[in-house]
């Protein structure tokens, strides 16, 4: 029968067999124990959270690098005479942020690039930055779903989830509040 545990009857032991009892038949379990589904679910959730933690960290690092590069390019473009309103339109960032980025980079020397070269480079960086932020937010949404499912099943407590995800336990409670109730 499927699922039936396999047991094998051993030969009767004698006084010389080292058991101390003579003639007692014994059973020896030869199968593997069936895994607990709750434990398997918990291990899978912990592994998924650890993988997502590392992937989100990598995506966040890429977003920071692209943001810094975009800020440098914007500052150089302002130094070369490109209008702030034109840069704001090309990047989709408010004009005040463009001015702040230009002032924060300090004294720059003109690079000699044309206005169209600056705008082309900045628009490409802005698109790449938006794609990286979108990928990171999708991973964060997946992490939220896994956390909500794990909290709902009560296989892991908030502190175990916090250790695996890199978040604080109160952050996990706040971000998963009501997530299981939403219908996709």
C-alpha cells in the first residue's frame, strides 16, 4: 500500500547476540520518517526570504549607483548650459531636485558635449533607473506576499521572519497587515 511504513522483522535474537534477552523478536524500522509539511513549508519560506533579501540588496545597490550616475550627468549638463526645465522633463524629476543635484556636485568644468548628447545620455539613465526601481519594487511585493502567507499560516513567528528577511518584526506586522485579505 502506498504510504504504508515499511518494517522488517529481524531474526530472533539469542543469548549470544548481545542484547541481554534471549529469544525476543524485535522490529527494526528501515524506512525514512515522513517529513512534516509544516516544517517543509517553514524551511521553504525561510529559503525564499533569504534569497529575496540578497536579491533586493543587489537591486538597491544598482538603484543607488544609477541615481548617483544620473546626478553626476545632470550636474554636468547644467554646467554645460542645458536648461533645468529641459532636464526635469527628460528625467521626470522635479526641477528643484535637478537644481539640488547640480549644486551638490560643486564646481565642474564644461565638458564640451552638445545639448542633445546630454539629453540622450540622461534619458537613457532615467529609463534604466526606472526599470531597476520597478524590478526592486516587484521583489519587495513578492517578499511581502511570502511574509503575509507565513504569518497567516503561523508556522514561523515574527522574529524568525525578521531574521530571514532583514526587516524588523514590527515592520513585518505593519507591511503584512491586511495583505491576506486582498483579492487579486
